[in-house]
């Protein structure tokens, strides 16, 4: 099992030049989740996440412009989905943390869903009968 070191927001962000750049989607996600009261973090090489007391969401890089969203409640995974846009993934995680159901999140991100080669579907939802 791989153990990651987590960098919890806020942390220093390096820029390529001394001029001001617009924030990238990843920093925007980390800041927004943190500002909404969630614990946001970076781990691995280019993976991100945030958690509340009951829920957690992670965004894992799966290639150029491909991201895997993993949403969990407690120790149970509720949604696994693949999208082509980090910003869409970030909004999905924040909505999950705010209490939205996985089915609604999938409906709202449907235009960004993609099925990776070798996969049977663009997403997988588990039973959500447990209380939020």
C-alpha cells in the first residue's frame, strides 16, 4: 500500500516567473474548499482532495486532461467518475462535501464525463441509502 505525504492548504505555490499569473484550477479548488471550511490538500505528484467530517473527495490525474473523481462517505466509496476537466472535478468534489447526492453530481457533470480505454463506463455509483 502506498502512503502519501499530504500538503494541507494553505501552502506556498511556486510561480514560473516574478509576474502575477492567474490562479490555476488546482489552486482555485484548494482555496475555495478551504474557504468553505473543508480540509483541502495535495498529495502524490498531481492529485488533490478535500474532506469534511463525514465526506471526502479526491481528484487524481489520469493522463493529459483526464481526471478521476473519487467521492466517499466514511469508509465507503460512493462515486468513481472520469472527466476531461479539472475545474469540473473540483466543483463536483465541493458539491459532494456540501451534501449533494452522487446521482445529481453525475447529471450535472455529464457533458465532461469520459470513458477511459479499457473501462466499461465513465462512472460508477454505489448505493447511497445511508444517511448523509
